[in-house]
C-alpha cells in the first residue's frame, strides 16, 4: 500500500490552499478533516483517520514574510512533521530540528550546493529530506544555477534517504503526476516521494510503478482520495 502523506500549507496561522505555487492567491483550506482551517484541528482529524506523518510547508517562512513556528511545534505533537520552512543553509536547518522530525532541504531556497553537503556531513540522513522543486520542467531555485540532470548526479553521490519530486506547476491541479520528471529520476525510485497534482488514478499508477510514498493535498482534503 502506498503511503499517503497529507499536505498542510500554512499562512498567517491558518491552513491554506491554492494552485501552481501562486502563494499570494492562496485561500483558507476547506477540508473534510475539520470544521475550520485551524491547522491543529486539521492535524487531529488526519491522525484520527489514519495519517502516520504530515508534510507542513510554512509559506510565510519560505517567502521571508513571518512564520508559523508555534503552530508547527503543536502539529508535531500530534503527527510527526516533515517540515518545509525554506531552509537556506546549515544554520537554518539546525534551528528547525527542534520543531519537526524531518527537515526539508529545498532547491527553491537553499543558498548553495556546498550548504547541502555541509548538512549531510553533520546530520543523520533520516532527519533530511531533499526536495527537487521543478517548475515548467526546469529546476526551480532562487540561488542554484544548475540543471535537473546535474542536480540528480549530486543526489546520487549524496545518497539521501528520501527525495521529494515536487512539480510546482501542478500543485492543486489534480491533473496527475509528471511522468517526464519521474522518468529522469528512475534510478532513485526507492527513495522518491512524488508530489504535485496527484489524483486517485495517478496514485494507482504510481503504486504499480513501485513508488512507496506520495504527498497528497487537494484531492485528500476534498475527499476524492482517502488516507486508508
């Protein structure tokens, strides 16, 4: 059975939803797991329905417009949090270790490849999740000037425990997974967590391909896909 990890995007203390990474237009999340967009209430509902862990993205931290760190710490007492807080370097990675059980190192915000190496040299792999952020089939990053193919070679060298393939262009669309992107990372299949636009049909396809874990947001909160 494929492991479906619920997604929560946080902004101004509330869970929000949107499409294609256009964060300025995100609205309060409507979910079948709670009566409000309160992230603590939603996390509790998800746990009651079988969630084993939760992916939380702090959109305010990622965009350097504040934080939701108190909410994240509370969520982590309910479900183990895989946290995307816009890690820039080893210092910020270290800071967030007190708030979640796994910290994402995203291509979107990391300052350099050297910082990734520093993190892997100092911390155990089971606390680190690399996020390969892709937009319009190109590596999405504020600081890295590198192709998807070259970044994949770095991953093969680092040998991380888990790698998120996040197609930002597909977020919230429910149009299915990016087959071209998945093909490029076939050699890392056992480590991959697929994210962005997943629907019920794509989950079945990914399970047949041997993918063990996915991040699921829109189709889970709407009730189209169940956790169990």
